[in-house]
């Protein structure tokens, strides 16, 4: 059965169950906002954060491909959206803030965000300064993950103030989601507190754990990055790592293969009353389930967990094309990605429908 047929069946089933059906056009708009902590993370010391908004668009909107890669030779299949399209109607809709993975981009995760927008949500995603695939990666951007929720809050503020986007946001129905370091971000945005010393101690005792080793996106190990936080340049910001970095108004959090959970204070997870959903793969060597997603699920009081057999970390990136498999190391995983993606989409749509209401 083809991917399009499965897509339509999923929409039909969702409609029959009373959940949000996946249908309609999606629009895409871009904003730029400011976050003061970006200065210490961005390689050029800019205070700007790039924002992408996906939303239900008018029926006559003309979508274009968002696939990633050279023209005619895409590396990743992403989907499509209509640049600058008008909104489908004048309704206020629930909002999902989205945080990409370590060294990733918002568009790389559009396989997940576009279906949410088709289902009626407004999705607000960012490019985290110093920790994205478009700009130069920095030690500070890679280490100071607690500043990521501030990027989401800044993006929400800019979207709310925008005269075209703001009137469509129902801020009483606010959720957050993310992949990998973005999953970590979603937990912090919903109330978890950061404990840098805890991660440092974990990596000292477990240097071969996936979150402690150098990542494909950046060559430094986690202990070396954390050690840099004691430098005169970064120590003032690092002193605020344990502050409350939650995003006001978040009512639900969805985490895809979250990491590094070892940087979170277990007591803060146990005290977090926000409904949380976690999906992960049991063959993930980067964000090992037992020291990340399962660990968080053990402590969170209102959590649902789905574990996908045989699924690795990079299976949650956009679907690799044959050209991507040949050129991109992250495309080496052997499991078919589309069923993994559909499982995450289905779980998120059901979860947000329960916690935020059907759009």
C-alpha cells in the first residue's frame, strides 16, 4: 500500500474516532525575533531567532515542496506548504511550539509539524542560535540547552504581536513539542529544571553513553562542552541554568526521543503536573531509552510512553531519499522511516486533542 493511501486512511480513522482529521492546505510564514541569550550562543553574537509558522491555509493556497537538498536531487522528503498563504478562516486555534534536535532545523522536522497544521493547529518553530544546521555550531549553543525554551517564548511573543498571525492564536490552548534536544526543551518548557552538574557526573561515570559522546553534528564530547561553561565568557549565563525556564501557559508537552534527560533534576520532573507524552525507539544509541525517555517517564506523574521496536534515533528525522542515503551519515538506519513518523503523528494528534481540545 502506498504512502498516500496510508495517509488518507489515517485521516479517515481520525475523523471516525472524533479526533482531528488530517486535511486541507498548510501555509508557511517566517518571522525574526530577539532573545538576549542568543548573543552568547550565536557564532556572530547576534540576538536574533528565526521563526517558522505553519497553519491551516485557505483552500486556494498553492503549496510548494519543502524537501531538503539540491534542486531535483532532494536528500530528505519533507512535504509541502504555501508560502505567505492566507489563513483558512478567522478562528483562534490551539498553538504548538516546536523545538528541533541538536544541530537540526525546523524544516527537517516538518514531516511532524505539517500534519499538525493540517489538523488545525498553528505550529510555531524556531532555529536555535548556535545549535542549528544553517549557522555555525558553537560550544555555547550546544551546551546551554536551558536557553532553548526562551527561544520558543520569544517566538510566541513575536507571533502574538504579528497583526496577521496573532488573531489566530488561542493562547489558552498552548502545547510544546520537540525532538531529541528539542524533546528535552519541551520538558524544560513545561516545568522541568536543569541540573548541569548531574549530567557532568553521569558522563564522568558513563563516558560511552550516547549523550556523552561527540555527536555527528558537533565533534566535542559533552564533558568538554560542559567544562567550557566555567569560562569567564559563559559562566555568568551558566549560573542561571537551574532557573525556571518554563514557558508560561504550556498545558501539554510531547517529546520525541528526548535527551539529555540526565541534565534534568528528577525532583522537578516528579513535581511537573503538565501532561506529557513521550515516543522513542528501543534501538536508539544516541538517546538511550533507559537513561533518557524511559527515565523521564518513570518520574513524570502524568505521562504516556510509546516505545517503537527496532527504531533508532535518526529514524525520527525527515525521510531520506536514495540520494540522502548515499550522502548523509544520519540516513544509515535500516528501519523504514514512514511508519515511525506516522506513529509519532498519530500519537501527537490524539494526545493534543485530549489535552488541548480538537482544533
